[in-house]
C-alpha cells in the first residue's frame, strides 16, 4: 500500500510539473508568439494575407503562390498557459542590421560575406558594400515560421537578384545641363560606375520600393537598404580616377568661363540701361524745353520768343572764345 501511494504521489507530482508548472510562459516586449495545437497553428477564420494591405504589392500570379493564413498572434505579456500538446513559437520583431553581402547558407560567398559583386551595363565588375535593415512582420508570421524553411536566405537572395538587375540596367537620369558643359560631361556619362555613385540615393530608394513585397512573400520587412560603397576593380581604378580628374578639371574651367561670361553680360546690360536712362533724360529735357517755348509763344507772342532767342544767343556769346563770320565777296 505504501508503495502504491508513493507511486501515486510521484505520478501526481510529475503530472503537476508537466501540465502545470511548465505550461506557463511569457512573451517579451520585442517578441510575438504563435501557438500550435497538435502541429496546427491557430488561425483567424476565413482570413489570409490577401486580405491584408501588405499583399497589395504582389502581382496577380504571385497572389496564388503567397496566400498564407492569418494567425492568432500572442502579444507581449503573460503569464499565458499552454497544454502539453500545444507548442509556442516565439520570434523577435526587433529591427536588425546585416551586411548586404551576407549569405546565410555559405560563409565563404561574396568574399566571406564582406563585398557583393555585380556587373554594370558596360561590363565592369564592381564591388558593393552596405547594410540592410529588416524586421519580422507580425502580420505574416505564417510565412516566416511555417511557409519558408529559411526566410532570411530567401530575402537575401531576392534582394541580391533585384540589386544586380538594377545595376546591370542602370542609366543616369537625363541632365538639365546644356551647351558646352553637356559636351564636357559626355566623356563620363557612359561610365556606369560614375552614374551609380552620383545617383546612390536613387538606387537605395529603388531597392526600398522593389523590396516592399518581401513582407507578403517571406514575412520579413526590409525597412531600408543602405548602399555605402561602389568600388571598381583595382586594374581600372587608376584609369577611372584619371578620367574623373580630367572631367572635373574641364568642368571647373567651363564653370569659370561661364561665370565670367555671365558677369560680362550683366555688366553690358547695366551699361545699356545707364545709357538708355541718359538718352531718356536728354529727350525729356528737350521735350520740356519745347513745351516751355510753346507756352512762351502763346502767352507773349512772337516778340517774346525772339527776345528769349536773343538772350540765349548772348549767353552763348559770353562762353565763346572765337567767332568766325562768313563774309560775302
């Protein structure tokens, strides 16, 4: 009897530990959790990711492939309780940063996950450095936990393929410059690495836009791509530097010449304005004189006008040093 009671107490203690003490769990602030019952995740009835705005970026054919059920997400807090036949899957939703050359499946790829290789439109093999910020989407945990075996590997593969395709077909936006400066820029417009470096922000914005579908595909949100370096091969770096130096010198000379020409144009316009004002002043003076003479004639008659003319002549004679008079023979 004592043996049976001891066995009973032992079974009761084990059952208490197995079903009660280990059945409680908590979810941290930066975590989200999903519960499975006999291996099946708890779902929201008749709800899929296609009903969520994150699926708006998917193409029509992609909507069939990436249609995942929406799950009941356990928010931070606790303690919560689960039965032994239930399992809790926790994921961190904190933002993380990784090297864009990181390959989760091969540590020796991309120069040991440090530099990502890509080929430009002019067949120049370049090296890219930068980071990617990402986080797990709590609105599509099914794709991250159950839908894809290695979500980060899929996301990185998708990101790298989009980036390489963009670099291989990248063309700089049309410049608004014209004239001789546009002619000088023609020497370097065909060098794609210069276009990429000058439009690095546009390249990052393009990658952010193209990778918005990763949340619906893999349950991972790519918050930002930060491409910080674009380096050419060492064998062409010196030649490229020489081309850029010459281009910068030509651009500087052209800019100085344009500034000098603009300054001379402004000075010429100012001189024309001054002479125009002087001429207008002389014309105004003559018009006022004619008006005064007309008023003098109308008020005093022709005799008053003759007296005015005689006085003007006398004043001119006072200023004259020599008078030459023509004599008829």
